[in-house]
C-alpha cells in the first residue's frame, strides 16, 4: 500500500469465525476484525452461501438498470429512517462525502460543525470533518472550513447560520467515547430548533455492533442523515448514506457511483441484514459487550486506567502507548487496534464466543504483568 500502513509482520492464510491463521499455522483471536469490517466474523456460512449464489448472476449492471437484490436491500436501508432515501457506495468515506454534498445541496448556511477527536475519513471532503491534525496538515489549503468543537462548545455554537453538525455516536478513532444519551437528546433538539441537519457517522458503530442496528438510538440522537459502511455487506466494500425524506434529494446528476449498489454487494448486504434479524446479533453484541467490559475492568493493574465502550466497540485506556499493548497482544495471539496514543481498541465480531473473550482478557493480564515487572 505504498507505505501508507505500517506492516504487522503477518501474512494470513485462513480464518473462521473470530479466528485467523497465519501462513505458519499460528492462530489469532481477531478482535481487530478488518478495522471493524469483519463484523460477522470470517467465512460466515450464510454469507458464503449468499456470495456463491450472487456470483452466478451479473455483478455490475449500472444504476440505470433495476435489480431485485438492490431493490430489496434498499428497502431495508430506507426503513432505518422516516421516509428514508439512500445512496449506496463502496466505503465509509464515500458515504460521508455523499452526506456532505447532500448538506451543501440543501443549505446555503456558512457553518459546518464537528466534534474534536472525531474521525470521518481521509478523502478531501471527509478529511475536512476529521479532527486529527496529523491527517489534515498536508492538505489544509484544500479542506472545507469545518469548525471543530468540544462537546460543550458544540451545544453553545449551533445556530441559524449552521448548515449541519457531524458526530459519531461512539468516537472510535478518537478514543472510544460513547456519547451520553442526555447530550445526544439535547443536541438533537437544538438542531431541530435551528433547522440544522444532524449527520450521524455510524460507519464503525452501526449495523448492530453497539447493540442496536443504529447506535444513534442508544445515545439519544435523532439524525437526519446516517452514514454506514464497515460490516454492511459482511466485510465486502459497501457503504450507504441514508437520510430522511424531509431533507430532500440530490439535484439531478448531482452525484453518482459505478459500483455502489451493484447486485452482487446488495445480495450479500441483504444476507447480512437477515442475520441481524434472525440471529439477533445486535442483542448478542449488547450482552457480550457488557460481559467483556466487566471482565476487562476486573484486571487489577496500574497499566490500565479505564474501560469504556458500547456493545462490541470497546476501548481500554492505558498507562503506556497503546501501540506497545497492540504489539505484545499480537505476540500472544490476539489482534487489536490502537484508538489514539493511549487507548487500546477491541472490535470483536458478533460470532466471538465466551472462550475468545476469556482468552483476550487473559492475554491482556499477561501483558500487564510483564509491563509491571519492567
């Protein structure tokens, strides 16, 4: 990847459920889950069946031609918001880009607001919304003039010159901070009072990971626009921007996509939705997440400062750099992610079992003991 991503020194050969195996046969509990995209685990039999079936029909036909699988998947996505409308794309940052264009098409107000520590992608439009100066600095002259505010400042800043507010129900990259429900309700009310579009970036928190199809419902948000991606089609490239019908629509020819909403991806996305409903995966995420966080809180070590999260989006604040914990866990057969300099992030798939959670907790206890001795 042109040096964009640091290597982990691993080459995976196979995987199943919450486990991966490298080309040397070593097993890993995968709580990194493809940066959250492998939400249903690896090689889920229902998704394999959907892939095999869809592969025998045309994969890409263009958006001017209707598709039964797309129609059915769009119907599901529309149902997530009142009189919902949908633009399907290929990734989270594309979903955010579409949301930005939708906002700009329906408001000539000068202000766009976002939270400090928020992450919304790295294409030029989405990068304007992303807070981290590390990502923004080389392209500052080309970015939208977005105001990044603290949570308290945001409530004091929404006014009738504001076009839109972009927030994450759970800040993932920014340290795994779930929004307080009272705050979410206050922000939603404030946006309504001022005619401001509220956009919820649910790329990592949505599609059941946090205990509900949309995490917004858990944190008091009533968004006008929602962005989804990651596990939307079981880990295949898929994204969606969904908005209330009251918002309006894109101007004719105002946006487009070649691959978004193709029949192949739509069929797999529909199978993923069926799993959410039939297996009650969001409810499982809530239950498993609570148990996992309780077990993590039971680790008695000065190396850990806090445990927080929602459902299967879990953060552990650490006394040392999180990358050190990530490396030491990998040595013990556990894959995790950093979420800032001193936060360790776990993104277990729905299919993770009790033994996997126990194994991760045990590995983190071992890491803490080793660091205690240094």
